[in-house]
C-alpha cells in the first residue's frame, strides 16, 4: 500500500530512542524526510549511526533541542524551515513525567511536567498550523499514553498532562479539519521502552522483587498476554501521518494489547 508520504517533510519530537525513534524509522522507510530531535547529543549521534547502518528510503535531519523550553521549540521550528519550505507532518512526543502520587509530587515537578508534556505540544503545534493551513494538508499525531483514557495509579503527572493534550488535540482537530489537517492521538500501553523498564525497575525496588518479575506481572491483565514492541506502535502512527488517513481526525487510538477495557 502506498501511503502517499514519499518526500513529505516531518518533525518527530524525542525521536532518537523508544517510540519516537520507531516512528521516525517507519516514516523514513516510506520515503519521508524526517527531522530527528533530541536534547542529548549522544542520543542523536547514536541514532544517526543506526539509521546510516540500516539504510532508509527517506532522508533525516538531526537537531539538538530541549523542547521543555520555549527557546528549544522555536529553534526546532526555525531549523525545520531552513530545511524545507513546508512542514507536512508533526509527531508530538516526549518522555513521561516523574512518577508519583499527589502527596509526593512537588510544585516544581508539576511545572516541569507541564513544560515537557503540554506546553511544548501547544507551542510547536501553534507555530506549524499556519504552514499546514496555507498548504491545505497536514497531519499531526500526538503520542500520549493510556493514562489519558484510564488514569494509572502512581502516575498522577502523566494522568494530568496526557489528558490535557487530548483535550487540546480535540479542539485543534475541530478547528482545522476543513483545511485537510488531521489531528489524532495515539495512546501506547505497555510497550517495551526505556520508560517501561524504568517503571518496572522502580516497582521492583518498592516491592523487594526483581525487574523481570514485574515485567511478567505487567502482561497478566492484558488480553494479548505480552508486552508490545515499538514497531507495532509506529505502524499506526505512520498510517495516521499518511494520505490514507484523510477521514480520521479528533480520535484517540489505543495501541495497548487490550489494556483499556472501556467501549470507547
């Protein structure tokens, strides 16, 4: 199936590891041009080595930026425009905020979570929307979390910020659908990434067990009875970035092996 995104220009945030890197590779395989972004030079260099070794149809542009700051968001936007006159695809993504309950989270942690998981999505989307509107084509996909639909105990900051991104996405999708700009969220569940390993390790320490036990326990309430892998997730995001998703907007799609049990 031709997804119609060959030579489309994409920005994928936090795209040198985990889900973001899997999405970047999937878009590159379809021939898209992709801005690869990270706040750490080591991660950019390592991702570049992997991409060069594997070989992809598309072309990538590595850029160092801290998207938890307004300056970082603006610098990413300006860099992208220096590489392309159009920005067709935006994948908003960021690492999860600090774990913890309401009684253990500080105000500074709340501020940090809002900067990393909400403000950057708002600000970068706002910068790019006029370009997509002028071109009458655009795809925006926000990578959030299953916590946006079904809050997770011990992840109060994720519950708050991911839900806020969902509300923002719905507002934007309603306003810009008439310009052929499709805006959707993809909600990963338990997919093997550094974040899942981090949470499993912390839970193992709290319960005096080991990480492998916790990872096994994480599969027990999943109908599919296993954790997901980033490639399974990336294929859905890539489809939503494509020409083929031209009648899908304002949705939040679970990629979670059946974790969320609600009807909608």
